[in-house]
C-alpha cells in the first residue's frame, strides 16, 4: 500500500500525521523510561485547572464542536489521557507500539492511534460520523454520530475519542500505522514529526519507516503542509 495512503478530508482545520512504525526489538527498559519521563514532563507543564486553556487542547475542542461533538462530554483521547496523568496515574504499559502512541499523544496533547495494517483497506476519508453510525470501540459499542471519524473502504476505523476493535493491534503485532490528529492552527508538520523522531531516538528498536501528512488540502510528503 502507498504511504501516506489516499485520504480525503471533509473536516477542515485538521492536520493528520501518518507514520508506518515497526517494532524491530524494543526493549522493556527504554519503553519504561519513556513512559515515566513523558508523564513527568506532562505534570511539569500542565495542571488540571489550566488544561482547557492550553492552545492545542482548546484548538482541538473547537474542531470537535465544528464536527458536531461536545468535547466536554466526549473528550479527545489525548485530553482524557492527560487528565489521568495529572491526577497521578502512571502511563500504562499496554503494548510497545501502543505505548509509543500514548507517549506521543501526551507529549503533543493530540489524539493518536495505532492500527493493525492487515486490517486496513484504503482509501480513507476523514469526516463527521453520520446518523445511526456506530462501531465496537475499545470500550464497547460507541455512537459515532457527530464525532470526528476516520473511515476506510470497509467502514469506520477510528475516532479520536476511542479506537475501533476492528483495527486494534494484537500481542503479536510488530508493524502498525500511527495516525495523530492535530489542529493545524496549533501544530505544524515539523513539530509533529520532530516529536515522533525524538521518541524513536529514545527507544532503540522502534523503526519509523515512512512519515506523511494529510489535511483538507490533500496528502503531503514529510516536511510539508
């Protein structure tokens, strides 16, 4: 499959980072250090009281509302993660590629997901969920109407609130596509790519094969907007 894959945006104002990742031998110790250091930076940079006014968080909330979703009722997954960390919870250890994804999400304050490549079928569409649309999410049946939504040729793939069971990684998964959902008004390609590359440098055995971006102006190679 070509990368970044063919994708059309119906929702304006979003910049999506796409990355083809592979676990070529990530060891537990660097991953644990990454989780701990990311959580420490979050706690040094944010507070629960100030989180809603953070430029990226507030920009995301505006984009959620434009899609038809109340972000105080259905929080972006990044904001939910940040709130847990700020309440003192540890960054969870789930799966090497999921841990990388969660650390990137917390670092940038944007939703991100990793998807099993074998379950994907391009082309993709990024749009608002339609009436009656739903999927089995990682936390149960989830109504997608009015939510920002990534769809492939087989249907809904991911919402930046909770992911889909259809494309989740398994314990055996070593290669996955990461998608990070950023507000273009707050973050640019260099910031997104730089954060992921910093994580790859900190965790030997994480291969970032290809990077790309997509927005309502089309798909872009690395380093462009």
